[in-house]
C-alpha cells in the first residue's frame, strides 16, 4: 500500500494497522519485534520530512487514539487528536494551548514527534515546552509513563546544540536530561506515544493582529529588530515580495504580527517607523485574525500549486540561526538564490525566531539537481552561523543527510547508541533521522 506525507516522499507498507487502544499498539509492536518487521508510525500525514513514509514493513495509523480530556491547566490527549481540535476545546473551556504550527489539521502525535512550533513559538516556545507527561510504548512491548522532571537513567554526552530558539534535528542529548525531552522531537524512532499530557494556559486577553507592509526588505528587517523586545508580542512572521505577488498583493515586504494585551487590558505601543501604515491591515476580532492565518496558509497552498504546474518537487528549507545572525542568513539566501534561481523562489516564515523558510521551484532536471546541492550549501551556511538544519519539521527521511552537517560523527554515534537502547533491532521508524539501520 502506497503511503506518504505532505513532503511527497515515496512510501509503501506491506500492511497498515489502525489500533483503537494502547493495548493494541503494544500487541502490534510485540509481533513486529518477534517477526523482525520494520514499523512506521503515521498520524495525519501532514509532515514535511517523509517520516511517515514507510519503506516496506508495517505502518501504524494512530488516528483512532483520540482521548481528549480537559482539566484546569492541562489536557490528556491521544496522538490522533488534531491540533485544531485541542485548540478549539481549550478555547471553549476558557483555556489556551499555545503551540500553533501553521497546519492545524496536523495530529498532536505528529507535533510531539517533530517538536513542532509555529508562529507563536516566538513567545511561547515549541511543543516540547508544553509537554507535561507522555505514555510511550516500546518495541519490547513495555509501556512507560514519563513525567516532566523524570531524568534518563543512562549516560549520554552533552552534544553541541545550536544557538537558536528552535530545534528539531536529532536527539538533544545532555547528561541528566528529562525523558520527556528525549522522546519529544525523536520523530517516532524511539517509541510510540500513546497519550500525552499537555499544558494549557489561561485564555489570553484581547489580541491585535496585523499584516504590516513595508517599502523594502531592509525596512522590514529593521522593524523586526526593534519589535522583538516588545512585551506581549506573540509572533513576527515575514512575507517577502515574491510571496506577496503569489497572493496578488503588490508590496515589497510584510510582517504579520499579533500583540496581546497585558493584565491591565492594554497593549504595548509599537513603533511603525518605516512601515506603510495606511496600507497595512489590522484586526482585533477572532474572525479577522483567522483570516490572517488563512492568508498565511494560502501562501503554502499556492506554492504547492506552482509545484504541480512545473512537475518538479520544490526545495524547502527549515534552517534557523541565532537572532543576531538573521540578516546575515537572509543575505546568504538572497545572494545564492538570486544567482541560481532568479524569480523562482520565495522566502517567508518565522523571522522573529530567525527562522524563515525558503521555497525554490526548479523547472528542469538540471535545476532540480543543482537545487539539491544549493540546499545543502545553505545548510552548511546556517550551521556555520551557529544555526540548525532543522528547526520545526524534523529531518524525516528526506533530510537525513543534513544530520552530519549539524553534528560531528561521535555525537551522531551517541544518538545511535540511544536508539539501540530502545530499539536494538532498528525496526521503529527505519530510515527516519538516520539514513539506514546501523
């Protein structure tokens, strides 16, 4: 059976299971371990790294594990619950689930697997920060519940983590680290999350949303640097000229922002110097803010439409750099892509975290092959600036080659040793994160 995710990485499974309970998941893993059959977990198939695309063996769809129970300050959820379902339920209960990956139809299991973030991670951080506990089924048939503060019971080295606000590339190993932090972001390679306890926050007050237009990229970048310290600022998202043109908007640059009122019902002042204030869009109602979210999401949809027209897979980056290197990385993107892909790329995304996405659109086999080289070169440039090759999507199968750019061989070996501890036969998520069984 063919099975792939939003990355279009080709996958197929010999058999697909849809367990309805944790005990059924355990039984499948026990059988797979006994028969030495590779197992791949799949959620809503919205991932961008090919992690849910099995290379043979069995696939487990977790869509029927749909526990959703709210309590003051937290929710217990199954991995098959969609992000938007939790967000809606929390809102109806006067609470707030902060992580907001752009694709809100994604499953919470997938969000946990990739340590997904999104626009509001600028203020609230990625998924990992909001996980209080996990129930995890392992290949040997055991199930354990790990609570925040429960540390690993084996030795690992401290690996060289990037100096970024976001990370979704490899295991963030450190002596005495939380087990929760190890499982979150491991891309389904260590165990199968069957239930999670997620932090809920009190419902926020009124929020001001805006799409602020600028006459140039430089003026928008100036505003980013001025605005980052503003209290109550939830997000700063960048949209470049080519992206705006794709959505029939004739401006050179834009920043999407969301500003939350403080305990006194006031919002901080925001300096609009350099902005085209009279042309910009502002909103305070939930309906208008939702239209802004759809506006941002439409960019990805139109990029995918362009891919369908050209017939070649687009190249997308998920690199992030330290905040003070944001302009240098943007300059590197422009220099490289204006030379190699003029008029055939867009840049948008989480500029508040120095994490923008490049989408490049090859139109020939030669451009496609050249594009693969360029994406690797740009990954090296990001790491050289203290950045990461994976900020929020994970590496999956499509980007396993980037792991060796991020980490030296001994640190990758340390990650593989952790993998062997929980999955000695290398059956779970085979080909994800690491290129093959080791």
